[in-house]
């Protein structure tokens, strides 16, 4: 039975420093060179490569259930193991399978700490059993909207006040969400939907929120503006700055 | 016949992964929704072919979409299952080692019981006997709540049973771990937990509630299909299967 240590993120997260840092007992992994890979491939059968790639796919899918990013070090330590010399080939094969069978794109969101996430290539469409209608998603959407409309960064008290107006008080235990503060600062941040950054020189410590890398990749700003336009009965184009930003950034893939 | 997958298949698969399991009417409406979203021709009653196409691509990954019957409703459910594992790997990134140990102890209790139920008091007592870190009463209660939320267990009036999704996913694991105690329904021959048992001490065959309902429907004289003794239990009414296809 594999034991997975649960990462306990600190409540004060430094910008760019992931709580999922490499342990001391990790053997540092550097990407093998192309010639090293070619040489190692000679000693591996296609069946062995496919089998390893399948294991990598399964590992990613399990993590995807809770939207936890995957550390490259963990992947090498627990799954790839002695096949580390053909790591790029295994990743290429796994990536292709995730794309063709599941419609999931493998993205490296952190080039320094080597973290991967899976994002759906399929557009979020409301339908039976979809999570688009789940309350947590609704709450997240509200927060992302506030941040986007305010230019991409917002002090934490703005978020808390917005939520309070919607009768979601971070100070109280909510019937649906439970510990709201934990949901926003811990769960949504760990899933990379939000980024929580400490504002320097603040006492008591204050934070600001940005969109996380997963939100950037998964959420369509165009759609968000359209939705807000409907909500406020306003033409999205009247929010000229946000409209420009939404239509200039790389659009998340649609079906 | 290995059909190529389109986005309708991928959407179906992604949704199934998010939900854990889906019942038959739900699978049908999801099939329709996926085809319509991606402008693929939707043919009702082609659900099995649709799923087979997905399964042919999942096979090299040791995964399959499998069907299993709910022990409560008799309804068929679909779930994505890991075929390669004999352990509870699907859960291992969500639960700590001692939490998994308690879950396994709960399965112990359910398998050992006559009726597929584990009492919450018995589970709480198990928490004291864990070989990994012990769990306090409140921690155990929280854990049980999570297991129900994550759809591994069902709870009714302080009694816990395995969810349909759990049975589908863990059947190979349970058959491997409990080869002696595992029972099989006399009618449908699938693994059985919640059931009626023949009162004849020499017979003792077990039948799922929905299978009892189906078998005895229309029969005024009820006898055990194995030993012919009178079937003493109250026969449940057969739940009407609603083929509700919501047309948008």
C-alpha cells in the first residue's frame, strides 16, 4: 500500500514558492539529454515503454480526482523509477494518451519546481451530472469574477466583503461550504484556481488574490464577461479594459 | 471493431470520472448530452456500443467502464474501474494510512455480517484497534462522513453499507481479500452484501432484495429456489424502472 504524505500548505504562502517542495531524500532528477534518451531506448521494448506510460497516466488520473498538481520528483520516484532515462519518451506517450482518450492536456505549470496539472480540452458546458452547477464552482466563479473585474489582483478583505454580501461569511461555519476561509485560501489555492500572495510590510499580515494557473488555463474570460453582462444587463463591451484583455489572451480550448 | 474516439466519448469519460458512478437513466441522458454537445449523431439504445468504443481504448491502461447493480434499487450503475490493482489505490491520495486501515476494517465488518451492514458503534470500536495511528471518536465520525460524501459508503440510521460504486470498483479486491467469506446471490450470481437469506439452516442461500422482488413477482406461493422450503421473508415490491430521457 503506497503511503502518500499529505502536503500541509502554510497559511502564508510566499509568491512562487510552492508548498510541495522537493524533500531532502529525493534523488535530484535532471532531464536526460536527447542522446542519453536515444541510447536508453535501445534497451527498452515498446511494450515496456507503453506499460510505464500507462502507469503514469493512471497516476495523473488519480491525482486529477482532487485536482492536486503532480510533482515531477514524485512521478519519477513512485512510478517511472528505473526508467528515468527515458522519462521524456514516457511523458510524450502519456501525454498523447491523456489527450486522445480523455481529452485532457498535460501542462507544466511550474518550470522551477516541475509541477504538472491536467486541464480539460473540452469546454465547460452545462448538462446532466456536470460540476458546472455545483455550489463550490459557483463560489469560485464569483471570486474569479471579482478579481478579473478589478484588474487581476484584489486585497483579501474585498473578497471577504463580497462573500459576506452573499451571506457567505468566512468567519462563520457555512451550511454548504463549511470553513469558507479554508476553502478559499487552502483548497482553491492548492488546486491552483487561486493564488494567494502575502502583501509585504503589512501588520497584521494581509494577502492579495490572483487567478491561479489552473484558472488561467481552464476558465474562459470571454465567457465570464458574457455571463456578467447578462447578470448586470450590460453589454460586455462597455467594460472596455476587461473586454480587451479577455479577447487578447490565449483562449482556453473550446470544443 | 476499434472505433476512433471523438469528443463526445471524451466528455462522457471525463464526466464519469468526476461523478464516480452514474445510474442507467443518467448514463443515457449523459450519452445524449455528449453527442449533442459535439454535434455527433445521437442514436438512443446505442449506449453499450458507445461505451465499448471507450473501453477498447481504456483496456491498454488497465481501466474499464463496468456495470453493476445497486443493491437498493436494482438499478444498473456504470463506474470507471481500475482493473490492474488489487489494492485501494484510487483512494490512496485522498486518505491517510490509518484512515484507509479503518476503511478496510469497515469492509471486514460488512463482509462478516449477514446483512451487509456495519453498525457505527462497531466501526468506532475498530478505531481503537488500528495498528497504524489510532483515530479518536470525532475523527472517526468525520472520516465516515467523508467516505459517504466521496461515495464509498452509504449511511442509513447509523448503519453503513458499501455504495454501488464501491462494490463495482472493489469487487476484485474484495474477492481477493475475503475468498472464504464472500457470498454470491443465488439469482444473479453477482457478489452480494445486502440480502435476504433462506431460513433453512442447511440451505442458507442469499438473494439481493431487487433479485427477490424480480424472482417472486407474480408468484403467490413463495419457495426458496435452492431448497424449496417456504420463503419466510417479506418480498419487496419491484421498483419500476423509469426510462426517463429528458429531451431539452
